[in-house]
């Protein structure tokens, strides 16, 4: 009898625990409500993140082959969204400092306010100078291997106040990662911060210590550092700050110096991303580093850029998906993307936004968790930039008049960042015609955000179909829409 009672109590305890687990899981990710859909649209004619439809689902068991549909299945879940944002560079900070106070406040609302803006939650900044700095600089004196002279005074004038304003506007939290473009010239074999060159092996430990100094200095100034990349574009010899790392170089620096140093200095919680270059060679870099267990244990993810199409080819989205298939537990982040060269005449070019929309849809559908644009703000020339490498940003400021110009890049990015919440899970979404591009996410609050992009010059009527229910929607010419299902 006693054994029977004990067994019964164990069954009840197990059942209760299982029920509580299910309740917690349900609370963390509510079941989606499929009743209504609000359609928010940006198009080449007049709409900008505007509510254009408020629709009710109806029963629709089986669409016909002639029906154009976006099929969504919330039960098929993939990666979790980390966030979307842009880079807080010297160029952005210096331009921001030249704006009147009311325009500074407008800019911060536009990017970081979740209701009045597009809700950025992710950011990147440069360690030492980059091309989008007004000059080349480091934080230490010449040949100071001990780093006793390390000082971030340069950044305290413009960049640190700018980043702190962004953090405040984002509600007190912004996942910020850092990227170096080059070590100090004296650490490199070409004695030059520009034009490639390589980090000398005798300075590997010094350079690892430099990361620690920088992270601690920024955090002392009230700016938490969430993560880092090892080197911006490690296979590019540029006319601006650059440094070459082969896959083996990056692997050796990571596993013998940077990784152990961050662990030793109690900074092992910082998310380390390798590569930080184009999609074209991402697989080779992933294979060489992640197949080495001693190096891989320090790697949180891979960063990548979108510039592999510079020679007129196509962006190689599938390479990102191959990495995700090969290493399912790795985290993928687009760490930089922009368009150029800058010209005032192209500020209204609709292809700017469409380039962003297409890239974001394909990157998310290939397993990307975070998406970081390049400069959040540039001036009327597409700078400042100390090597005249001018480009576009989602928002430009005319520093002569103080006026802000919102390019359609801003609105296209907003169709993702405003409606897809950090912590959302990507879900199954597919279009039945290639004229429409789509991705979809299940938000933590149970709403579904479905992004639909149309790059043709005609209206495209279609059905949003979920679990034998549908709504009839019309995709406007040259448009992007986010359909929020509640």
C-alpha cells in the first residue's frame, strides 16, 4: 500500500511539473491569434509605413492554383530574432553634433522609439578609426606595447555622447558590438593603418589586451559592450583602414590570444563574431574556424556583409543558409551593408529601399538573427569620410540648414524593425508567385508579422493564407508591406 501511494505521488508530481512547464512555455510564446490583420504599407507613390487596410480573416480551406497566395505556417519555427539596427560611427556622431537640438531629438525618436520611430535595438561602432572617420587615429602612443597610454579621449568629444543618447532613446538598452578596422600602424607589417597589411605575430597578445582596454573604457563611460567582431573585412586591402587575416590567422589569434584573454579578464560573456566580411567566402571561414574545437568554443556567431555583388553579380544569399545548415547552433548577423557612391540626385531612388528589403528577406529566410545597417546618419555629401568613400545612409542631414532627409531605405528597414520584436521566431512563409518576396515572424506577444515586397510596376492581388483562413490583400506597385496578424 505504501509503495502504491508513493508511486501515485510521483505520478502526480510529474504531471504537475509537466503542466507547469507547459504553462510557462505558453506564457513565453502565446499561441498566435488569427482573426484580424492590419496592413502597413510603403510604396513609391505616397505611403510611408502607413496603415492602409484593417481586414478580417474568413474560412478558406483550399486556394486554387490560379490564386496568388502568401502561405504562412506558425507551427514551423526557426531562428530567434536578436534585433535590427545600424552603426554609430564617427561620421554619424560628428554629423549629429552639428544638428540643432530639436533635430537631434527627432533623429533619436526616428530610429529608437518603438512607437514613433522604427525601434532599433542593435548597434555597431568602430574601435580605432575607420573610413567613416574624419581622420586616422588610435588610442595609444607610438610603440606603447604595454598600453599604458591607452585613452579614449578622442571618442569622448562626439561618439560617446552620441551613443549614450541612442541608448537612452532605446529605453536604456542597446545591444552594441565593436569592430576594429586596423590595429595601430606600428603593430603591422606594413607600418600603415591603411592599405591592408597584417598584424605582426609579436603583437597578438598586445592587440588582445587592446580589446580589453577598449571594452572597459567604454563601459566605464556608461556604454555596455554586448559583443565584438575580430576584424572588419579581413580579406580586403583597402585605401582606408584595413588589416588582412587569413582564416588560419583569425583562428590562431582567437583561440590562443583573444578568446583566452577575454575569459581571463572576466569578459567571456562578450559575443565574439568571426569573419565580418562578404557572403562569398563565408563558408570557407566558417569551416576552417568552427571545425577547430579549441577555436570554436569562443565563437558565438558569424558576421557578414553584402558587398559581394560589387562586380555586377548577384548577392549570394544561399551561402548564409549553407553555413546555418552546416552549423545549426551558430548565430548569424549581417554586420554591415550600404549603397553608394553617394549623389544627391539618387536620394529618392526607389531601388535603394528595394535593395534593403530584398536583402533582409533573403537573409532572414537563410537563418540570420540580427541585421545591422552601416552609418545611421551621414551629411549632405555622404560623409564625413577621410578617404572620400561617400555613400548613402537611411537618414541624411544637411549640416548647413539642419534639415533631415529620410531616404526610402529608412522605411524599408522599418517594415522589419518596427513590427518584428526581438525574441520573435521566424516561421514558415512562402509566396506562390516569384513576383512577391516574403518572410514572417511570430512575435513574443503572439502577433504575427508578415513582410511582403513587390518590385514590379503592377498591383498584385493575393491572399494571406494561414491554417485554412485567409484575407484578400492587394500589393501596390513597387511597395513593401508588413501585415500584422492578431
